[in-house]
């Protein structure tokens, strides 16, 4: 009876360790099956820890018996705890770590404290969904890295005030994406190309060069070496859709900024 009270005291004391991301489950002498007190302790812990994930399970034994026997017994205790946790549908990392220390660890003078399994755990980390900006940056980076020299890539959502080279505020995320790509790819050299829409003949509203320069200036002001950059306006000479366009969507696709990969 004294041993049971001692074990119960140890279990209750170990409960405070759950906040430290480790709990200890104690076993009877020379046993690897989980006794009723240990089972109830585990059930209480599981009930209050639905958002955790087990990362490591370590087994230990007291010094009595041979090293070989105690190594085997510590692994049996680990397996018993693992099976119980799986039965209770506790989340366990796919690459969780197990180890049986046998008696090869710093032993407590209280032998009952050496016959245990330690469960190390942490909060389940739920990956946050990627933002739209992060996805666009990944896509642009991939296009750049796989682009061949001489290939043009359209910068989506680069917008300007009407008949002006002045960038709309909504263009800033795309400009910063391009800046990140230039920083991530230090060998990349590009020509920034401006295009306009709607005008069948060249006219006073050909702001394609000025718009390309606006992107160029942004990159230079944010630390990109100007030797990696050139810019050029193509006016209405390279439309995606025939001019006059048939819709606002076609106008927007013609009124664009592209980058030409010069060196990569």
C-alpha cells in the first residue's frame, strides 16, 4: 500500500510538468504494462491537452537486473505508452523519436522514480494559409528562375493613373515582389518594358517609356544596382490584343509592364 501511495504522490507531482512540455509515466517494478494509476493520470492529461502533439517518448529502468534486460524493458515501456496514446487518438508526430535508456542515465535515489517513460510534447502547429502576396511572389520567382534569356514576363497588377506614368498605390505590392526577386537572384539583369493601349497611331499620350522608367526608378531607389537594369517604351507596337481593343480587359492587358530577362 505504501508503494501505491508513493506512486500516486509522484503522479500528482508530475502533473505540474505538463506546462513544461514533458510528463513522466511511472511503472511498477519489473513491469512494462501501464498500471491503473498511470492510466488514469494519462487520461486526465489527454483530456486537458487536445491541442498537443507527442514528439518524443523515452523509456527508463532502475539499476536492478542486467543492462541488456533493462534496455529491453525500457523499450517495452515505450511501446506500451505509444500503443496507449494511439488507442486514445493522441496526435503523434510522424517522425517522433523513441529511445530506451535502460539504466544508463542519472538515477534517482528513489527507485520508483527511475521506472518511467517520459513523454515530450508540444502544441500542434497549424500552418497558416499563404497570403495572396506570398503566392504571387513565389510564382514570379519561379517564372524568373526558369525563364530563358530573351523571355518576357508580364508584371500583373502594375497600374498607373490615366495617361500618366504615376503608379497607383495598388501597384506597390507587385513592385516589392519584383524587388524581392531581384534581391533573391543577384545575377539577374532585366529590361523593363512599357506598353500602352488604345492608340492606333503614336500620339502625345505615349507614356510607355515613362512608365517603364517609373519601375526602374523604384528599383534603383531601393538598392538595386542600375547596371542590372535598363528600360524602354514600346508604345503600341507590341499589343497582346489588336487595337482598338474590344473590352476593358483587353485594354488592361495591352496597357502593361513586362520585364525581359537579359541575364540570369
